C-alpha cells in the first residue's frame, strides 16, 4: 500500500471528507505551497523529532518552525531534529524526505501546534512530492485524535547565505 492510499483509508474510516490536490514536483514545504497555489500557513508540515527513548512528529504550519525549547518545556523532555534516514525508515511507504500529513495512520506519536486551528482549511502532505490532502480544519481534532497540542511553533528564521 502506498502512503496516500493509507491516509485515504484512514480518513475514510474516520468519515472525514477530503480532496486530493495534485501539484508540480517540489522539494520543500514552502516550494510545495507555492506549487500548489496555497498559502504556506495552510500547509501542515510534519517534523520528525528525537526525544529520549522516543520519536514523535510535530505538526506545524509550513511557514513556521518548531521551537524545540518550548516544546521540550511543555513535554518535560529535550527534543532534537531527526535525520533523513530516520524519516525514511519510519515512513518507508513515503518518498524520501516526506513526513506524511497523518503520522498517526502509521501509529507514530505526534503533537500538533494550536496555530493550525486558525485556518478554515488545511493541506496535509500526501506522502510524495506531488500531492496534498485538503481537509476542513474543523476535522483536525477528529483525525489527530487525543494527540497533545499546544503552541510551540515560531516564524521561520531567515537564513543568510
């Protein structure tokens, strides 16, 4: 089963309406938003984190980044960014470098940022570099289940070359 099919089945089981949105191939979340013609604050990006004896995916708006210190304080644990090899191992059905928009469909622990609720609808990574799942925000609590949530994202830092 490929990643998109797994997520479609997950949404169907939870009776969540969704659309699949195709877009030109992209390599980053900001590029994906641009290619799909959606605002980057409506694209949900998953970031795989390593904690002590655990891994979890932090779900945040694509125009933000994880504030590791804040998330660590809220959860009483230190986190660091996982490497690409860990992402590929955990989500082998996805194309390299993609954290799927529904990590819980793989049974992976997650935490989501409260900023995601500010939008009327959101777009989730479909498991490849060319498709998104579009859902109304009101269904996020249903699909993310009892995963913890709080505010732990911050504006992306501008990297100077």
